[in-house]
C-alpha cells in the first residue's frame, strides 16, 4: 500500500467527517496553526529538557501537546467533545500554582531573554493567531476560547518561570503608568502601546 493517496492533488482534502473541502478552507488554516503550535511547543520542551528545574513545565507542555491534537481533531470536524471545561480548569490550576511562585507582572514583557523564553513567546503568539483563525469558523465555541486564553496565560507563566530559573531578566515594555502618560499626552489609542 502506498503512503500517498493522490486524493489531494486537485486542491481538495477530506475532513475527519469525510467532507471534501478546499485546501484553502479556513478550517485547514486553523488546524494547521494548531499543528504548528504543537511543533513549537515540542521545540520549547526540547529547550526545557536542558534545565532540570523545569520538570513540571515539561509535563504540563506534554499535556498541552496532547490537547492540541484533540483541538486539531475538533477543528477537522471529528465527532465528539475534544476539549472540556476540565481542560480549562487544569490550565487555571497551573497558572495559579506558578503565580504563587512569581512576582506580580508590572509591564508587558518584551520577547527577549534566553532561548527558552524566546520560544515561549513564539508559542504565545502562535496561540493568539490560532484564536483568530478559529474565530472565523462556525465551530468556535466558548469552551475553545477559554482554553485558548488560558493557554496564552500558561505560556506567559512558563516564560516567567524560565526567566526566574535562568536568572535572565524579564524585559518589560512601557509600564502601565508610563503608558497612561503617553496616552494622555499624545491621545494615542492604548492598543498601540
């Protein structure tokens, strides 16, 4: 049996429910982005392996990778419930546990620092893009949005933990007070800062 099927050669592919769609379909972009994120989470895990202090983070990221496969199944129209409110609660539990060990965040964090921290930033931005691409689909649900939002915060927490363990500084952008002064002085929209 051949590993290639030639069924996609005309620019169409099958979803999990056997529906044929264009390879340019938004759904494929969404689960392709989930796949990309999964690959980057694997890269993050590979960087964390070098740091013995990150055993908990590696276990959490492995769990996240499995959930990203579930997300891909959901986005590809596979029947069943692939992500649940329990998944959101699990992410929230980890966020709270990490926050108890970290100082409060007083500014936006710039994408800088160690390689591990930089990989956390890449994962966070791909998760944000995944949220946007998924929002264009009718399959978007409140549960998925919660998981995406908690996943972004989890990656920020892992990044902060990495800074702490690597002893690399958390490089902040403008502080909230400075940002407020710029907005007041120049009348700029806060979203640009």
